C-alpha cells in the first residue's frame, strides 16, 4: 500500500518554520560584528545586496516548490530537469551540508549562550582546539540539547510545530522590543561612522548572508506536507525571506543606536549589551539572551525537520541506504534520519567553541553550490516543460534564473583560496572534504543505476511499513 507524508503544516506553520530557521541565534551573536565592521548603513547595504541573491534564488525555489510539491525540494527539481541521479544527489547532499552546519552550529552555540546567562566553572578538561579548552561539562550541555531536540522531532511533527511557532513569535517580539528601544531611547550619534570600515567591512558582512538565510529552502522539503494551495507556498517562501531581511536590518539599527563604537569593541554579546544599555537594565539584556536560546531551538528544530526529509527523499530514490527512509509506524516521522542528524549534533560540541566559525564558513559553500544547481534546473525546466502547471509563476523567468546563477557563482568565489574571505586551511577545507567523502560513501552503498520516475511508489512497494500514512 502506498503511503505519503501527512498533510500537517498550515501556511502559518510554514511561515514560522522558515522564519525561525533563518533567524536562529545569528542575530544575537553576530550583530556586533556587523556594526563594528560595516556600520549601520554598511550593514543595511550588505543585507540589501545579499538579500538580492537570496531573493532571486528564493524565486526559483518558489516557482518550483509550487509546481512540484514533493518531499526532497531541490533534489526533486534537479532530477526532473536533468534525469541525472548523481547531479540530483550532489544538489541534495550540498544543501544538507548547510543544514547540518546549522544543526552542529546550534549544538555548539547552546553551551556558549548558557555560559553568558549562568557562568559555569567547567570541569573535565578534554583537549584544546582552535585556541579554546574543551571541557566535559561544556560538551555535555550541547550534547544534551541535541538529544532533547532530536527527541522532540522523533516523537512526532506536532510538538515540533508547536514549539517552533511559539518560540519564533517570541524571538521576533523580543527583537522588536530592541528596535523600539533604538528608535525611542537610542543615541543617533552612535550611528557614526555609517559605513564602518567601508567596502571591506561590507564584504565581511556580505559573506555571512548565505548561512544567515539558509532556511527558506526548508519549505520545499516539506511541500508535500503542506495542506494549503501550492500557489501560497511560493508566496510564503518569498515572504519569509523579506521578513528576515527586514528583521536583521532593524536589529542592526537597534544595536547601533544602543552602543557607541568604543562600547562595541568591548562587548562580547553586543545585541544583549545594547538592549541593557537602551533600557538601563541587565534584565533586558538577559531577555535578549533568552530569546537567543529560543532562536537556537527554532533554527535547530527546523533543520532537523528539513534535513530528515532530504535524507528520506534520497533514500527512497536509492541514493543512500534504505535505512534512512524508515518512518516510525506510531510517530509518523523519519526516525532513522532524525537519529543520524541527532548523532552529528551530539558530537559537534567535542570540537569546542572555535567550531562556531568553522561550521558557518564550511557549510556556506555547500549551501551556495546547491542553490546554483537548482537555479540551472529552473531554467532547464522552463525550456523542457513549458506547459508544466506553475501556480506561482515568475514573469521575467530568464532574468531571474540568469541572475540567480551569476550571483551563486559570485558567492562561491568568496569561499575560494584566491578570495580575502576564503575558507581557512586546513580545518574548514577538511570539514568540506570530509562531508563530501561521507556523501560518496553513502552514495556507493545505496545507489542504483536506473532512474525510476516513480521512486516513492517503488520504494513503498518494497517497504510497505516505511511510509507515512495520512491522518
């Protein structure tokens, strides 16, 4: 019997899922760096320019997700366009790299932020990496957090949705309090210098954009589970990007109004310190940090949901072992894929505090590579299937597709050795290499030569207990 994913996500759920994934913890921990390097105006320009890349990529995803609402997102689009299993796998594994980089980032961020709220004298020194000591108790906080988030998703999508919606609303609300404080209580002279370090500072912020905005593409991963009309999927996807761009710029404004250049240099967590300075209370600073913890959860949660669906979609297409396609008969979730992602989260804190930067930088290259392949597939499908029903149809599709490709290639260049913002050798390139070697190994274990266009039915006929039944 053929079984499918449950139609369990409303459009509100989808909006909160994508927005929560994009906001995460980055706005709390990185805003000081943005303003210090680029100033408020430079930060706004960087997000505007980076937002153009993300928006054009998002438009290609929006049209394709509405036209082909199947579990697997970008991989499904690539397979439909090129019928090349290896290319589809490369796209999926690359985007999954971005998802995993966020999952592991959040597992390392959790003990970092807990230390800010409740300073802990950590014990059980394990080793030193990247100039930081790694302690057993510090690792334990991140690993336990990973177990809890993995369990939340293991036992069904409903509790994960509720947590996502409530915490995302909380994160946005607290961020708006900071913005309100900036407008009403801030010091306009703190905005100087408007452009910070100039072009170099703007570039420093610009290369963070792919990591900060990975999350909108969670929507195509769960498109088969959305119970609203396909046309709305595309609109919500673009809406989530616009909301996130505005939020990031407004947070940068609040931080700029709350702290002077000198205070920014001394601050270890500028967003929290700006909130405390604006309202004259450490309690308000702690509220921002608590919102940061909520952001960690929303981002972490969304990428477990999205990442597990990518693994499931690859497994039913015989790209990786069938083990990843198992769905729990009671909880109706792809539990083996969730466990795999949970194991990576549990292990990540063992790399210590320096892994925050390693994961951000290394994962970015996978994100942009996946986007590039999808953008090419978008143009290919427009030519190969002009009559495909497209509920969310882009008017200037050639311009959109070409710009998405050009901007993706440009951003890929930022990570290369010839660029000032290149990945750090050896650790970040080793992370990239290790990820793709793991991918090659799994592909060799699970791959079949023939491409069956009806993958899921084929898989279900062989594994009738491994699908998700409709509720």
